[in-house]
């Protein structure tokens, strides 16, 4: 039985983002490391991604209310 691991490129593709954007995220610990190359099981990435906060969580400028304030 062979275990599939995703590298940085494949993780970025799976999430629909660039590799540069991926590297700015706090990724989970890799499931395997060979030399300096990290690998994640697809289910590890899927679980991690599902538990990440949604877009805009944690701040940003408040929106104006409908009265323009």
C-alpha cells in the first residue's frame, strides 16, 4: 500500500492559492519529511483547511452602516 503525500506545490493547488500565499500561512506539521522537503497527507490538509477561520476574521476596518456613518 502506498501513501500519497502532497508537496507545497500540490497543497497550494488543492487550496486554489499560489505557492507564495501558501508559505505565508501557518501550515500544520508535515506528515513526512525527506531532507528539507515536507509532505502532507491530503486528509491532513483538508482537516486543517476546514478548521481555519473564515475570510475577514480578526479585524479589518469596520464597515459603514446603511446611514453612511
